[in-house]
C-alpha cells in the first residue's frame, strides 16, 4: 500500500538510492554517485524552512519531493528543488500523488506559490503541465549578454509557477 510521510533524516539513505537511480536513468543521465546524492539531499533537508514528503510502498521508499520556503513581504513561496520516483515505479501515478500530498501540505501552511525549474520539452515538463502547472516565459537575452554559458541558459528556460489559493490549486497563466 502506498503511504506518504514527512521527509526526515531517517529517510536519507533510501532517498539517496532513489535519487541516484532516477537521475542516472533516461532522460537525465546525470552521473550521480550515492555519496553525492546523499550529500545533496542532506543539504536540502537541513535548510530550516525545508518541506519534504516521501512515498513508501511495503516500507520501501519509492519517491520523494523536497524544497524550501522563502518569505517575500507577508507571503511565503515554496521552491521545489526535487521531485523524483524510482524508475521501476514510474508511470504508476506515484509522482502525481506525491505532488498532491506536497500541495496539500503547502496549502495547510498557507504557501501562496510554488516555483520550480525543469528541462524544456522533457517528460518532466509534460508531467508538471499535466498537473496544472503553468509556464512562465522568461526573456533570457540579458543572460547571453553577460556571457552565461548556453547550458545554463537552457537549464533556466523552463520555469513554472503553481499558484495556490484557499480553495485549492488554481491554474493561472502568468505573463511578463
């Protein structure tokens, strides 16, 4: 049975295995080691405003989401750093349910918006769009003018914003 829990330090080793498997598989092929994955997730979890959810099935961690909150004037925004599901468990709506659990937690905490970055024209982009995330188009000309590498510009091309309200997740296209 699929269960969801707050992401805590007791989940780090299993989460690092899932993270490594996910981001070393297609389409990412990023080259993570178990040690680097563990370090990344530890750092994210140690951020004082971090919020994370893990998905388990038969006591095995199979997915995770983690990010952190930042205050802006009188509102809190959430930056989703990572959301991943073990490759053998993908395409079973676990990612959708994990995101739904996270959104419920964020609504309960009165978070007004969620920001995330993902690769343009990827399976991840399609996944987030199917969940009601709206694309925010940025003009990146200024980055090219200051000689930021093409790879970094490409990584910044797709930014999405989830807008939450008390009534639930509202879809709203944000434009320049």
